[in-house]
């Protein structure tokens, strides 16, 4: 017995002192770390993809549900009315979902009705005086459909909990959202026409010249009427309905002007939007972008020679040998891409952009500049698709003849639109600084646009 214990003690001592095979232990640690970071990359990418899909489905479902709510013809919705609306939109929800998300991420129980307070920005569940619908899309343990992981489960993480929400609301009367809004002053010179329920807001006032015309439902909004800069011999009683579509001959500035402060624009940071759009799995990435494709990096001086591939994201580098500006050739056509640049962008004469997102983090006075006759968006009679969104870190400036069809432009600086611009099929312009339009511009919305003084529907969260 004593010999056996001695032998065991000796063998144990030799084992503890044995340093052979330490690389095996190290290799195991490396393998574990590699699997962890690989799992984070693969599984987080999949989670972002699913979250984006859930958000799109929730947005579409909420918007459709609030339209069905308006069709019901009553602001009080009993159980039968709720079930009818849910049944009408649940197929749409599943049409925007794929795989395991269908039939589980958005169910009838995820669609609730209530009151949206536009001033407080809050939703209260209710069956009376209903003006909004909330849709929640779930992939979580509480719903029994959590998104399973692949590699991370090796480390003990079995699933992700993902939840997104969308609220759509309707309102009637007045200017409910501005198509042009500035935290500075809005200035419009002479011989411009404003059509189709168009709404303009100037936080620091509105400056006018003579001979501008407005349709009956167009609106100019200021915090206070004292913030209007009138041309000589013009005032609230001056007639402005002299020829636009749907104008009465007796329409005056008093009919067009409103007071309000709830339309102050929030201008996204171009730097923040640049970082977001350079992520292929960014939740608001356009549907035409291929998220599995890598970002393409090009030099600013090569932009004019680049044949942009549809579905791709481009990062344009500038400075030094890379060039000082991203300049698009005259007559060029760019479509279905996202382009992010740290330098200013210049659009050549007659160039065309359709289904494009452009971000310039340049903070100069021509962060984004359009030469003569540039077209932003598709001239398609207000059909879906073709929209262009621009984020400028400084000023947006254009020469004459700018055409905007479903275009949205954000400028952290000012915005200057030269003569003979055409925005009759929908545009949205938002700036921290002043916005100025020269002569002979046409501004308007597509039929049933966002700011109709009848019933309007919009996503509020």
C-alpha cells in the first residue's frame, strides 16, 4: 500500500512539472478567441439583417393599418373593427418578412390602436378618438421566436432578442409637416409658383418679393406674423391666387400664412449619416443596396471616370493625390448606389441621379453643388421609386434649372436654389441656415402628398 501511494505521488509530481504540450493549451485558447470573434461577426451581421427586415415590415404594416383606420370612418374602434383592420394588413406584414420571421414576428396581437399626441410625441393605447396604430415586430424569447445564433452558441449565447416598433398617425387640416423647413430664414424672390398643398416653414421668418402665386392649400408658416419681410405695397390682404392650379382669384397672403412652431427641422449630422451608410447593414439602407457586397473605395479625382455599379456603396477619398472634390461628368447618369465622401460633391451639367443616397461631410459653402440642368429623382409622374436623398455637411448650392422629383436634401449650412427650378412632383428641403429660392421656381407635391389639408398619414416613430 505504501509503495502504491509513493508511486502515485511520484507520477503526480512528474505530471505537474511536465511542461510539454503547452502549445496545445495556447492553441485551444486561440481557437476559442477566434470562434468568439467570428461568431460575433457572423451572428451580429445576421441580427442586423433581421432587424432591418423587421423594421421595414413594421413601417409598412403601421402605415397600411392607419389608412384602413381612416377607411373605417370612425375614430372609435371596437373589437370587430380592430380585428377587421388587423386581418386586412397582416398579409402585408408577412409579405415584407422572410423565413422564420413570417407568421411569428408580427401577429394580430402586435397591432394596437391608440392616440398619438403630436406635441408630446407620445402614444396612448385607446379604442376611442383613435388616430394612430402601433406595430411591434418581435424576435425574442418572450414571444417564443428568439433569433438563434450560429457560432456564438459555442460560447453559451443561444439567441438574440430583437424588437422594433413603428407608429403611424393621421391628422386633418393645417400644415402637418413642412416640405421646406429652415432653422434660419426662408426667402423666395419673384415669379415663383407653389402648388398642391405645399408647406414652407421659416423659423427665423419668411422674406418675399412680388408676383409669387400659391394654390388654395399651400401654406407659409412662421412663428409670428411679425417675422414676415414684405415687398413694397404688399401685405396680408394682397391677392396671390393669380394662376396656379386650384387657386381662387381672391386668395390672399392672409389665406396662405399660418403661425406655428412645431415644424422646426432636425438636420441629421452628415458625419453620422456617413458612418451609418458605410455600414451595409444599416437599418435604413435603401432596398437596392446589396448588404453582402463590400464597400468600394475610390479617389475623388476618379469619380468622373467611374461607372458606378448598381447595388453598391462607394466611399470617396479626397485630399492630396486623391483630389479635392468629387466631380461627376456632365450628362452622366448615376443610379441605385450610395456614395459617401469627405470632400465636396459637384454635379456636372445635365447629370441625372435616380435611386441614390449622397453624403458629403465637407463643411464648406459648396458642400454639394449642382451645375445647370441637374435632375435629382425620376420624372415618372409620381410613381414609386427613383428617389434621391442628399446629406450636406455645409451648404447645398445649385445653378439654374435644377429638377427635383421625389428628392430630399438636408444641409447643415444654407441652401441656395437658382432660377427656373422645377420641384412640382415632390421635394423636401431642410437646412440649419437660410434657404433661398431665386425666380421662376415651381414647387409642389404629388397628389395626396404628405401635407394635404384633408387626411394625412405619416410614420411618427
